[in-house]
C-alpha cells in the first residue's frame, strides 16, 4: 500500500520509533529541529513594523528541506509531530510555511509519550497549529534577539570584542556574582560545642550541651566552655526527661524538568545538559529486543507534577503486588504546583509503563540511560507510596546544673523510603541515630567530654542543582532554558566551575557592573520573572505578543541611547605572568576559561600556545619520591593530581592527597568526600580517619 501521509518530527530516533508504530501508510521524516530562524548576520527584526521577524532557512538545512519538499509532493496529508511545547509548536509552524501546509487544516499531532497506543490515539485527533503558543515562542526569541543584538555591539565597542549579553543568562551570572560578594563580605563568628560520650550498659551514644540552669546559653568563647566544664567536673549523669513522638515523612513529587536536573546532579553527578540529552534518548525510544523500539519516559520538558489517572492506577497495583498493601496510601497522592507560574501543560516526567522496571530493560540501555531511567522509575513509584513513620526520641540528661540532650529516631514503618529518598544540596545524611532504651532516672556512665571550636560558614557557592532550583523559585526561565543557560554563561567565560561550584570570572563581573549601571531592568529578578509571566500569558492567548514587546522596547531603547553616550571605554589588560612562551619567547598571560584560569601566550593570535596553571599542593610524589604532586585539569575540566615529573613519573590520582602520612604504615593518605563528611583513607593499609576541618588536607 502506497503511503498517503507525511509525518515530520525533530529527530531520526523519534522518526524511527513512530514509523514502526504507524506502518506503511505513513512516511516519517526528521527535520533535525528548526529549519528556519532569524539570520545570524543581522538583527532580523523590523522593530518599526510591529517587530516583524525576517526568517531564513538555517544554513546547512537546505538539503533537509529539499528532502521534506520532495516527500510532500508524494502524499495527500502532512502531519507535524514536533515536541508538545512552545518550541515544538514553532517548529511545526515554520515547517507548515516552508511546505505550503494549509494552516486552517488539522495538521498538528501531539503526544506526551512515544508509545504505540499514545501515538495512534494522537493521530485520531489532530488539531490546528496553536498560534498563541507560536507567538509566545516568537516573542521570547525576538526579545532575546533585541537584548543580545542591541547590547552586544555596545559591549564590543566599549569593553572588548566578542562579548555578548543575554536576558536570562545575565540574571544567572548576577545571582552567582551576588553570592560571591556575600562570601567575600562574610565575617566568621566563633562558637563552641560540647559533646558528651555517654553509655548505658554496653551501648554508647552522644549528647550535646543544651542548657545551663534551665536556660539556653550560647557558647561563643573558650571561657564559656570552661565555665561548663568546671560545673560538670565530677558530676554524675542521669536521664531527667524522655520525650517520644511519632513523625510522618512524606514522599517527594514526581519529577519536573527542574527537579530531575537537580536530583541527577546530586545522585548521578550529571550536568544539566547531560541529563536532558539522556532523557531525550529515553523519551524518543530505545530498542527493547522483541518488544521493538519503545519510548521509556514521558516528555521531559515540563513543570507539572501531575500523573495521568491511568498511570497512577498502574503504579498503585505495582506497589500493592511488589511491596504489600500496607505501602499503598488510602488515596492516590496529588501534588500541588510548586509555583503560580507552573504551566501544568504536560504530566510529570515518569516511565511510560511502570511495569518496565529498571532491571527488566537494563540489558538494552547504556550505563547513563539505565541510571537515569532508574532514578525516574524509583521517584515515580515512591511518589505514590505510603508515608514513612518514624519514632523520634528526645532525651535530656542532667549533670548538676547542666543539661545535655540526645536526639535519635528509628523507622517504625519505611513506606516510600523502601524505594527512594530525595537527595539534598548540603551533603546532609538521612542516616538515623539510634538511642538505647532510656527512662527518667536511668544513670549513665561518662566515657568522654569533647569541647570543639567552630566558626560560622559563609553561604555556599552555587552548584548546578542549587542554581537551577534558585532560577525556578525566582521564576527565571522555563524548563527548556535551564541547561542551555548554564552552558552559555560557561562557554562565554562569564563564570567558571571550581570543585563543581560556580564562581564569577573577572570578565563576568565586569559585564554585570556595566549592565547594572545602564540596563538595571535586564538584571532585575522581578522584572525578568514578570516578563516570563507575560510570555506565559501570550501562550495562553490572554496577552498580545506585539504589545508585550512594545512595552519592553519603549524603555529599553531609551536605555540604549544613554548607554551609547555615557558608557566609558574600558581597557582590559591581561595579567602578565613571569613564565615565558617556549615557542616564541613572549611572556605568558593569565586568561579565564570555562574551567578557571590558564596561561596563554601574549603573542596571540600569532602564537596560540596555552598552558595549564600548575598548583603544587605540598606533597612529595609517593611513587618516584623526587617530584611534587600538583593539581591539574583533564580536557573536560575535571581536577586530578599527578607528579610534576610527568612523563618520567606517571603517578596520578583523582582524589586529593593529604599532607599527613598514614600513622600506621607512613604511606600516602587521600581525601574522600561523601555525605557522611570528609575522611582520610590510606592508599596501602586499611586505616581510615574522619576529619572535620581541612588542617590535615593538602592546601
């Protein structure tokens, strides 16, 4: 039977999967994303003509467009099945224009999951292209083009060639810079703790200083601590009060785009871009042996936590059969939107069938695909499970006029914890501390008293997960923008990543300073969030896209005129090092890249020599005993440690070596970091010791 319909999707993988479901009556082709866009060589927007965009065929897409046009001539019907979001709607609209598809016809097909039933159902109910969604995408594209193409030339002229400014990207850099300023301005404050090691019978546990004479007392100096130590000298320890309480712990919602990126960063060490790339593969389809090609997850660009009723029922049945009826809540769980801006247009990110458990498909997936799929499957199942029930115990222990307090808990019923527990950004552990059975009047033996000095810590730098969470909470950007935003500001050298945390570069700080002075509304979080809301209203059909752009451009144009006249030219001078280029003899200068500083020849572009900055960490090489261990970076920016006599000595370690040798065998110890904290581990014997401070670690 000859094909009478052409279906166009974005990617070959998606085309392959859908083609198997639809059969021989359909020709399925891939557009490879957008085929039309604004030109790169000019602004491409007629501001005076209601912001009319001038689209051109994207360079390199000519052959694809010709192939699509040739296929179009052979069929009666064209179906545009790009992804079910604004971007997908815009791709469909551009294709319709390029292929002369009648926009009054029902040519648009959308599905939230690529499964046989979902695809077949979607083709039974095609619809017209939604111009509200198209206009929302156009408005965002034009808005970003106006900001980028109007401010960037100004920065080239006044600051440095090749610079650029973006709407959402600039806010992200400012958030990172503001945090760095907080850290630099932070003044640490001293405080102390006193920990008592106590025992009942053979069971030892910890209790912390709590009160003096029944009143709370801050331990802010060594004198305060000494007062407590003097008071408890020779004291006996007795349980004075025991409080038991039941506490329920509820599961997290199914994944949205943002929470998926955050959790994949915490648990899998995935960058946001990698998470979205692997999720795209799972969505578009994986070959599952005899079952054929199947899309394993629903659409991964979403801010909804909603589950389809049919999916919730399937999950409920699985929980009952696999874990027992006690793990099924009385009613299916529903989760409220995290913010008023959440669109809820799609479901949460979930497996297309919960019956495909991770182990059953593991043989067909790559390591990264399996790990991400398991994360999504576990989170989805746990979201519909009963709450965990914990018994918490708070015990007050008297020693003369001093009160110590021990807190512990135990799991009475695991509930969703049996499957999944959400990670966190601060490295805290979910391990529960267990206490022996204690009742008022119990006498305890003292094993040790440990006073310890501490200092308050500045707010932490942003990790990818923490920054994505912050952008989402502030209403900056949307699910599809987080990953490209982070990639862009690193690629442009406005931020660098050190130990998986973002910090601004000198260039980034300079750009933000100019933007704050002349374009403050671009960096204003509330303004940017409000603009996102306006774009959402355009997508809903309640706001005119030209009006939104006009209101923005009216004040923006005035700012441009002032900046052109008043922004001073800034000379950026590279810091010269004392090292000389081995090729041309000129001095090397410090440059900032996406992975931090490096050395480059001052003779660029005639000489393109670059060199990493080698940092000696003060440890003698354990292999050759002559060289020094230095900090280096891999091509992907990951820090590792090696001997400075390389290639003569090939010592290398991903873990940071310690200055302190092993007390048992005098061998090299390395630093290990995990949720339980830092520890030093011998590379030869079994010696391990926990460290709270970094005194024993290489600087």
